[in-house]
């Protein structure tokens, strides 16, 4: 049975590619190197090409030299973690810690060259590879913080603690000159013990009283517990094994870029960075080795022309988990 023909539940909203869509969507790709494409789309011999708002189907090290230096305002990287994983038929094999760090060194400095002098970079990892990520990042950039994302989803372990966390390293080229918009990433939380000015009967202090409950806009911390891993009932879900949520990338993009800025993802996967950048009025550019994932990214970009919402983000604020019914009322 083909991947796209597997049996799925009736309410499954996973995005899949129909055969008749693949040819059409492939016309949108920029092809570099040995990717299976039409010759007229092959950019391997060209020194420059129009990279803005494009999905580049290529090996990373082949495509990077063709992109201009200092073009990206924001870079988001979700590289293969040090785990054996099948990415659409392309296997990344777990290796010894020093070998994994050497792998990172083969491409990370080149990626940093694509960042503007006042740009920001986020890089994702799990507990096994996060130390290597930190060491590699510190050689090129200044680390400002480490975000911990409580993703919850994950297999249990009989002789170890279940892994329910991931790290997101936040780094900049110049700690004296970078963009960060705190107001754009505030979280709307329920107020459990509301405080009133002057005691009972006074005006709410730093919170809002509504018919649906009491809420406060809070400044975000570096611990994120309001974001779910994409799953089969979410309209953004694909079969990519390590897909990041649109809500997570929305926080990174809103905090560290302005409308019209360029967001670059060198490991695009099924397109989350590009899709969220488009929904939020930014330009995008992504590199992905798998043609299948590139086509999924293009399909999602096409779908975003009519579906511009981001689950968990509404009217300029982020909402806690399990508040969908409240969001519809507001």
C-alpha cells in the first residue's frame, strides 16, 4: 500500500499529496544538483537565482553557496537530532557524540554566513544533542537564551524517564543590535486568583474580566508548555516524523522578525517555517533534500492562501492549551 493510501480515521486531517498534484507543485521548486527535476528548473550551474519565497530541493551543502551571504533576518534550524530516523526514505544514522558534532561543523558556519549582522537564529535539539548544539553555536554567535519546550508527546520508557522536552537555542550575531518584540508573543492565561485594586469590589489589576472568565496577558518565559506536537486531527499535520508546530514557529517569527523580513530554514522538512512566515507577512526561503517533503511544503503554502489561521494564536495573542472553545467566542 502506498504511503498516501494508508488507512486513516475518518476525522484524520493529515495533509497528503495526490499524484495529480505532484507534477503541478514541482513546477514551484528551485532544483539544485542531483534532485529528480526538469532540466529547465535545474539551478546547479547558476551562481544566483531568485531565492525569495522559494522552496529549494537540494542537499544543504550544494545549495548554500548559491545563496547570498547576509540575506536572512531570521534563521530557524531543526536539524536531524543524533538519532537514527527515516526522513522520507533518507536515513540519518545515530553516531558517536564527537562525530555528531563534526557533522554540525560541516554546515553550521556556512549557515551563519547567511544571517544579517543584526539577525537572530534559533536551533532545535533534544537532550542527547543539545550540548553539541551549544558548543557549535557558541563558536559563531552569541547565545542569549535556551528555550525549553514541553512537547509532552513521546514514547514511555521502562527503565528511564520519558522524554517530554526539547531545547531551542536563541542566538544572535550582535548582542548589542538585534530585533526582539516582546509584545508580539504575549500569552493569554486564565487568572486563578485575581487581584483587585483596593481589595474586593475594586478594579481588576493587570487582568481582564469577561463573561468567559478572567484573563491576563503575560510576558513569555523560556519555558513553553502551551504548544502541542502536530497530530492527525490538526489541519497542519503531515507524515513528516519530526514536524514542528506552526504555533511554535509563530512565536519565534513574531518575536525575532518584522513584517517583510526574510526567514530562512536550511532543513525545511514539510514546510512549517515557510508556511508560518507567509501567514505572518514575512518572506521565506527553505532548503530540503526530500522532494516529497518539498512538495508537501508547496501544498501547505498553497493552502495558506485561503487558510491563514495558526492554531493557538488568535487576534494577536497566544492562548493556552485546550482553549479552542474560548478562542471562538473572542
